[in-house]
């Protein structure tokens, strides 16, 4: 699971960076992807602390 989660984190991070270069940081799209990345990072941190 951790490897899949890490891949999803990296993919989401790349998507966020790409969107942030094309749109304002406060745009709905960038904020949504940022929130998704936060969620994934929190999941990863929770799983690694067990």
C-alpha cells in the first residue's frame, strides 16, 4: 500500500505544480488538488506512524 500511496502522492504533486504554473494559486482547481495532496500526505503519515 505504501508504494501505491507514494505513487499517488507524487502524481498529485506533479499535477498541482503543473496547474500552479498555468493558473493562479488561489484558483479552484489548484486549491482542490492541493487539498487532495494534503489528504494523501496525511494518510501516508498516519500509516507510517503505526
